[in-house]
């Protein structure tokens, strides 16, 4: 919005809200978008199954592109992001941290639990919102987190740079007849020193010339979600 004010050009309309609110707006205005482009989004969405279902309900042929630094390939990026996750979970990045939030919620909602049970439930419900935590404790079925690091804010479900295998995205979109293609991202070469520019230039050359192996050095990835039979193609598609 500020960029539009400064440049005099930009989006015709700004909407704020959930996927459901977007679907309602499209229905009310009889709008049918063909393309969605998002950055710094997909890694924070709490319920991807619901998210994709809502988007496809707007247009079953919607083409979607997501850029994310939460790459499952680059070991350096994964290590850095997992340190952030650890600091959000029980470290010093947030106060109260996510574990403390879950612990206090469970202690308040289920006062009959002893200290050991409280700790056990607070640990195993990592990655759940308060509502889902309440449901699993009432069912007395302890969940097993799918990943040792991924965690979210239990108040709103916002994941901390969640890293998922690409197959997960394929599984979510398979019922809607979508193909998921992964492309390599590159480093920004606009640097304030010649040395940094040279390093980024070399890394980008390495990424571009090494095929699928370039994913190990790519700083981010592009996830293209394409309806099967679509004519849209990625610049550097990978079948991983």
C-alpha cells in the first residue's frame, strides 16, 4: 500500500483476512482469480490441507507459486532455521516461549493433571493450537510430532519457518489433480562490496550448473502448484 502511494502504481485492491474470507469475497463479487503468487507465506500456514482446499474452491484451475526459504534441501539453511525453532520453543527468542504457553494453557484447562503429565502433554502437543490441544487431551490420545523441530505459536497457529518434505505438498494437492514442481532460488547479487558480489555470483553459477544438486546450495525454493494439463511451466523445474 505504501509502495503504491510512493510510486503511483500498484494493486487495485487490498484484502486482509483468511482464505475463507477471500473465498467469500470472490463469491460475492463473482471474481475468479487465475494466479496466486506468495512469498514468506506457505511455511507459516497452520493447516495446509484446509488452506489448499479453500484456494481450490475459489478456482479448481488456480495456478499457485510460493517462494520459501524453508527449504528441505540446503543443510545450512535448515540448521539456521531449526535454531530459530528451538529458541521459539524453549529458548530465549520469545517470552513466554511456545512450550510455556502450552504448559500454562494445559495447567489452567486441566488442573487435575500432575506435574509429570503436564510436562508430557506440553511436549507432545508441540505444533498444535490451543483448540487442538484441548481436543487431543480430552480424547486422551497423545500425538506424536512429525518433526523434531517444527513448532508453531499455539495462540494463532503461525509456524516458525516450518520445513516440510516436498512430498507433503504433493499429498495435500493430489486430490485436486495438481502437479508440484520445485525450482531453485538464487542469491541476491546486489551487494555492498565486491567480495560479497563475487561470492554470490559464484554460488549462483554453481546452483545454476549443477541440476538437482544445486538445491543443496540454493537459499530458497519456488514451489509451483500447477493444475494437471496446465501450460504453465517453471523456468528450472525439478522432479524431486
